[in-house]
């Protein structure tokens, strides 16, 4: 089983523009950690929107694998 840690609450500061409309668990901190984790595998600088897309895609993958 794959476990994903989701923050219990939204941070006190508003989300960056790239995160507006994103799920509540997609905090600025989580996006920053995603960029830090995935950046070594990309030639160009990852944006917040690209990191959010990675998070959402990985979440969909986990959901699909759990359903199998």
C-alpha cells in the first residue's frame, strides 16, 4: 500500500496564483517539496503549475493502482 501524507489544514497564508482552484491539500509547501524532488530530472526550471500537475498525476496513479 502506498501512503501519501496530506496536510490536515490549509496554511494561514493564501495560495500562490498557480495554486488557486487546486485541491486544499496542495499547499505551497507541498508544491515546493515536489519541485525540490523532481527538479533533478528536468532540464528547465519547474514551475508551480508543473509541480501541481505532477502531484495531481501521481494522485491519479495511486488511485488507479489502489482500484486494481
